[in-house]
C-alpha cells in the first residue's frame, strides 16, 4: 500500500501508534477532516520512515505537541499539515532537518507557542510556511530568508514583535515570495 486517503470522513478516536510492516512503503497518509483526537504519535517516526512524503492530519481534534522525532526520522517528507487542531507546545527545532519539506502547515492550532525556530531556515526547499493563528512570540528569525523557494509565508494572528527581517523582504523583492501575511498593528510585524 502506497497511498492511504481517509480524509473527509467521520473517523474518531486516537491515531494508531503502530502501523506494522504492512505500511512501511506508504508514500501518502491523508487523514485530515475527521474527528481524530489525542496526541500525534511519536512512534510514527519508527514506523513511517521509509518513503512517506505526504502527511496531512489537519482539521481534526488532535492535542499535545508535534513530536521532535518526526523531524529526525521523516526526512523524506514533503508535506506536513497538522493545521486546525488543538496542538500546543513549541515548534520542534528538529523540523529544520526535513530538507525535502516543501509545505509546513501548522496554522490555526491556537496553542503552538514559543519562538519560530531559526532551524526552520535549514529546510531550504520549503515553499509554503503557514504558522498563523497560534501563540508564537518574539520576532521572525532572519534565517527564514534562506528559504529561496518560499512563495507563501503566513504569520498573522500570533504575538510576534519587531519587524519582518530584511532577509525575508529580499525574497519578496526578488519575486519568489508571492504572499507574506503578517499583522501590521502595534508592535507586531
């Protein structure tokens, strides 16, 4: 089995922690728009490492944190979407090790806080970074300017301060960054 699409159903309950060897060749796992609840299984780092490139879990009722182990084990992942859940904690610095990642969608969780890790700038193939409507603080790291393929950056609805770093503005001026959405009121970027 290479593709498992069970999105837009009414599946509920916790996500399975183990898939066994039957799904070790899984390339796409799409479970978004269901009613899954509970934590994101850190065990998936041990079970889905061989070829997974798309993981979408958005629009569920998932709680807890993003497992740091995903960043070190799911290195071939190109799409990670855990948006519109109830996640909290911080963005793991290990996500910067996902050098094949093209889309990082963590928006609308409300509880993801802390700073945007500078290490995200090491995932140099990122094209889409959506972090809006969370509880992120301080300023955006200038290392996001390393993302030369970045076309969309959304960070509005957080508690960011300062200005957008010039390295990010340079991406817009060079024509690659087509969408930059940030708060402009008060001390927010």
